[in-house]
C-alpha cells in the first residue's frame, strides 16, 4: 500500500467474469463508504482474450488515476491458470497473488462462480462486513444467481 | 423526484444520467467502443435514444432536432466523427437553436479501434468548442455545461471522452432532474439554416465572432482549473493537461501546480500565459498528438511538450513520471496476453476456414470478423474502415492481374453493411470489374463486436421494441444484382464452398449472404424474452 491506496488487479479471460468480479468488489467498497476508482477495457479484448481490471481504493485518501501504476498491485486475482505469467509483472514485491487453485472447483455448485469464490478469499483482506459483501453480490447479479454466488463467496471467505 | 445522490458509475453512465437529468429530448448515434453504453443507459433511464445506420445520419438527425429547439446529444467513437465530419463542419456555420452536444469517444492505445486519431483536431478544424471531462463527476457536470454553452452561444459542442473516462467507474454526485422542454414552434430563418454560398459567407464570419466570444468566456470559466501542489515549499514546476492525463499528472507530480483544461478549444490562452509565468519549467502532459503543446507554443508561450515516443498509446502514472524525468529509454514491452478470438460456435469460423482453403484475397471490414486475420484462419488481407471492404475489393479487382483479381472477395458484416456498405454495392454495379466481384455479407443479425446492438436489419430498435426490418437480399436485388444467394454456412459448409467457387469463376457481380445468428445474440435475446437482464 502506497499513500494509503490499495491497488487490486483482477485478470483472466473474456467470459470468465473478470468484469463482474471487479464490479462486485467495487460495489462493496463503495457501499462501505470508501473512495474508489475502477478501470476496465471493453470490446475486442472480450472475445475470449486476456482481460484485466484495475481497482484502487482508500478509506480516506483521494484516489486519482483509475489505473494501477506499473508493478504496484497489492493484490492480483487471476481467474485462469494460463493468465498468471502475463499478469505477474503487475504485482508489487510482497504483493499477494490469488490463483484459481485456491478454490476446489468441485466444492462449487456452479464452476462459473470461481470469480466470486476467489473474491471471497480476497475479501478477508479488507475490513468490510458480510452484509455489505452480500448486498454487493445482489446488486450486481440477477436474482436467480444470488444464492449460488453468495454460497461460492462464503466458501472462498472461509477457505 | 430523484434528488441528489452519490453514485459509482462509469463516465458513459454518468453522461447518460446527466442527459436524462437535464432534459435531453433526443439521443442519436451509432455503436462504437468505447462510446456505446451512453445511449443504452440513456434509454434505460427513460430517454429517447435511437441507433442510426451510421454517424453521419445520426449527426444530421441531431442537427435537425437541435434546429427544432430540442436539447440533443449525438454519440460516436472517434472514427465515427470522420463519417460525421461533413455535417459537423457546416453545422458549425449554421449553429443551432436548441442544444447539440456531440460526444466523441477517442481510444488512445487502440483497445478496440483501427487507429488512435485525436479528435481535438476536429474542434479546431470545424470551429466548434470542445469540453473534456476527466472523471465521472466531470462527465456529469461538463455534459450539462456543454448543453448550457450550446444554448448560450447557439453552437454545437464537441464533448471528448477517452476509453479511461468512458469505462472507468468513479464516485460522483448528481443534481436534480428537470423534464425536457415542450416542442417549440418552428420559425423560418433561411440565412441561418440554408447554406448557399451567399448565406454561408455571412455564417463563416458569425462563426469566427462566436468563437472569439467563447474564448473570452473560457478565460474565466471554472472548468479550466488550477490544482496547487500539495508539497511544502516553492513550486518550480507547472503542468498543463486535460482529461485523464491531468488525473495521472496530479498523482505523478505532487510537487507541481497543474492547470487542468476542461475546455480544450478554444484555449484560454491568457490564462495559460499567466499560469506559465510562475514556474521555472512548464510541461504539457497530453495523450495522443501534441495538440496542446503545439497550440500553446504557437501562441508564444514557452512550454515543453512530451517526447515523441509518448504520442503512442495511453498515458498512465508511470509514463507521466517518465515524461517528467525526460526519460526516453525504451519501455519494457508488457508480456503478451492471449489475443481475442472468434467464439467457439461462432458462425464466422466456417466462413473464414473456407476463404483460407480457397486461398481468397480477402478485403475485410470492421467487426468481430476482423479476427479472421489471425490464426488459425489467417484469411484477411485488408481492413481499413467501416464499409471499405467493398470499395477496396473493387479497386483490387480492377487493377490486379486477372488470375489474382478472380480471388478477391469482400467480406462485410450486417451492421457494417447498413452503416456504409450499401454505397459500395452501388459502385460495384456502376463500375463493374471485368471479372465481376464477390461480396460476402456475414449476417449474424446484430452489431456483435460493440456488444450486440440492434440495427436497421434486425427488426428491433435500440430499446428492443419492434421496427421495420430491412431485408438485405431485397435491397441487394433492387440495385440490379441478379446473382444473390442466402446460405447458412454452418449447416451447409460444402455447399458454401461450391457456391463461392462458382461465384468466383463467373464474371458477374455476386452477393452471398451468410446468415446465421451470433451465438451471443441468441443468448441475449433468450434472456430478454424471459424478461431478465442479460448477465454478461
């Protein structure tokens, strides 16, 4: 953490829910009343290619650029094993890497919830209560996906 | 009803909300990353939003709406402004009666574009003021400022945003909502709105006088703002910047005072001169062309521009730090990620496999199918701009030796065809190549690449309500093209190969419509039918 700002990068492949995962994280931080900015890229990259999303936040400091400066990510959450090598340069020394192998996919009701399960693991790093996380999940997903995603999140959070 | 609210939204969403809150009567545009979500959001907020076949038509509809006195916005990506340039330059002369805000979304670094042109040049060339927000708060506030400027000075206003404004979510607060004003009675004013040379000569003088007034307004405007250094002691460094570059600069250089320009045309030159006098070193930080640096230097102010290498790609905090340090060393290339690719099950796949196997010379176009250039297909030879597949294909046919000419195929998607492919077909029947030609229209029933938008060939409007559906084959036949075929290439790949061979061998102008819905569009339509938001 530099200047009181936490830098997170969520990376993976188009279609894995990189944007959704980062939207839930952003919503939770926003509802906690903290300062936050989030940057993402749409379009061409979403056609199955590499996708990455930057989230920067702080309880009290002003967040300026929405993009994580080179090599300054405190947390790197990667949804696909083959996307680790090309994203590792984002992570600062002593930063925390969260890989898909942190989650036992067999324990998930739906394997597509890997993004939210990994977010559950990451959630332990921040002082944000369960209710805010659950509300954030509900605010970003259609109703029929609430329960399965909250279950996946809780699995990650207790992992 | 809405009241003031704190929100976390993207710049695109903030613009849409601002438009809804200030009573914009009409939003028109053509989808293009990174601008697309503005009209979609505006529609969801209850605004009247519609997709036009292309940006030129969209701007013309916008000009008409503004002539009628309505608050109007037109949206497009940077290359769309090239298409809309013709009405832009003369609408600058006529001015408007209501408000006309033209939103142009640039894509420095080309996340999803064919070039990284800098739209600020258009403001100068056309003589239209330009505002540039730096985050969602400013996207919200400056949009309403643009409406105000447009009404106060009777001018169209260019509203330039970039990828990192459009698609970055930042916190902002909204104002109160006002309802759109009622329609005004039309008042004839031919000297103002009919640009025959006699009236246009007068209008040009008026335009220059108007710009001088706007420049004077800009000298005192709050949107051109100074952020003072947060460091202790004397500040020796001044930075001039706009948009997202100003935000990066504030983070990269706490030792500097920063003049952040919210209006980048006309420039508040007196304010800039006054600012620049205070520092040992004044640096201009900007993405893309050295537009600000050139203009400020030309006005006789001593400022330093960025080294040429920073013209390419986006800026970020790290690159701004390097510019400040005068670092022109080679930048490490980021590790290559996985390139995008056509979806598994995409109907375009079989088409490009066939084009590859038949060793066609493929004149390509803009859309998902541009990915046909990459392995395993490697079946595209040119891609320039929307609609160019047909014209470029015809040029190749006219001048290549016969053996090569017979291999040329133009490949264009359905939305791109509606956008600017129709005139290409007119050219094909008018200036017919000796070997004929083959145009392949990949009709997947959506504007797929930008996120599955509707168009005049889908039978649905922007808000998915029913619309007249243009039948591509009827349109093609109406031009006098007799050799027209419709085929589902996934169902009948062999039949397609035989058909393509036959069309390449004859001397006719042929059109093959490869029709099969985009698999993503099918999912979305199913979700819509179930009355749910598509989950992406």
